């Protein structure tokens, strides 16, 4: 299972300014960038279900040229949920009560389907009274075209293109374009691996797509860049390891898996041990 919340939290906390630059320029223009401080993980208990809910990302920022602060709450939602807008209001109310600061709520809808626009407000109204109209900023990735982000020199664009609206035949091209964009950013190795790992998690290609991907990066001239080829090699190894795990589940002998995947006996044994622990 993919830990969507962890992946998005790691991406956004590492590239928070770049995220705001890309999607919320009106917000980043109002704040002192050096004032950004991530607050501790907030955990709330849903009194109805008894479940514990964790806030994904909460940052305290200062208005530019002022001594007053506000909070930016970013939530990633990886599946559609009819009561989600209500839950966002509940988060807002509890955070506002605790910190007594203005809060700018943001949601990233990162699921593949449905494609319909998700609600981004929660209302409580009566015929004679509008009690509440709570709204939040919404970024619904599956309603964004990856082509609109091709020229954005932004690491968050390089990562999130992999979760945007991608027609099936364009998947290899998108992965190649993510890699091309990543190559222009000149990030340190750790941050480059963060982006490349995110892209590979959400854009796993089959054999035919891998061939199209290789052809695309050849055309782009990316095969001449050593750091990029290290990423590609890492992606290929992960794909082979996935094949190996599937074969192990079917009871195929280690020697056969080594011949099929090209992985070492030691790595197959490690994967076998991990599989045993999971079961």
C-alpha cells in the first residue's frame, strides 16, 4: 500500500515555498519567506467514529513587513469522501481554538477518480439565516493538465505532474518530461531522489511503456547526464524487484528469478525475507 500522506507531506515540507509559488502565488506574496515554521503534528479524535485524525501539514508564517502571524493548513486527500468538507471545517475550528490565529486552509485532491470537481466549502444555513459558509482552497490534480506545467522550473511541478490528468498513452512521455524538468533544477542528490522517488511511485510503467520512455529520454538527450541515468537505473531496479517479489509469491525458485530479473542472489534473499515479515 502507498502511504500517500507521508509522500505528500515529505514533498511539501521540503519544497513548501515552491509549492506556494506554484499554486498559491497570492499567498506567498504576502508572507515573509524566512518566517515559515512548521508546527508539531496535530492529532484529533473524531468523537463520532472514535478514529484519530492527523493534520498533514501546518505552518506558521508572518505577514511581510508586519509582526502578525497566520497559519497555513495543507491537507492531502487521496480518496473521495462525502463528508470531507465538513472534516476540514472541524480541523479549522479546533486549530483556530488552539492557536487563535487566522488560518488559510488548502486541500490537495490527489486521487485519480472521479474527475468531477470536488466540493470546497461547508455550509450551515436556514431559510432566514446563513450560519456558516466555510471555504478552502482546492487543488484537484486530476483536473489539471500536465502540459500546463512543462515550462515551470519548479520541483513541485516535476513531482505533481505524475498525478495530474494523464491520458493512458501519454504516461511514458509524462515520466520523461518529469525527468527532463528535474534535470534542469540542479538539486542536491537528496532532494533529487525525493522527487524521482515520488514520480516513480505514481508513474510505474509496464514493459511497453518502459520502451517508449527510454525512446523519449534518448530523444531528449538525457542519457548523456550521469545523475539522470542514476535515477533511471534506480527506477529500473525497483521495477525488477517488483517482478521478483511477484515471482517469489508464486513459489518460483531463486535461481530462475535471478536469470529472469538479473538481480543478485543476495537481493532476492533480502526480498524473500521482507516478504516473509510482511506475511
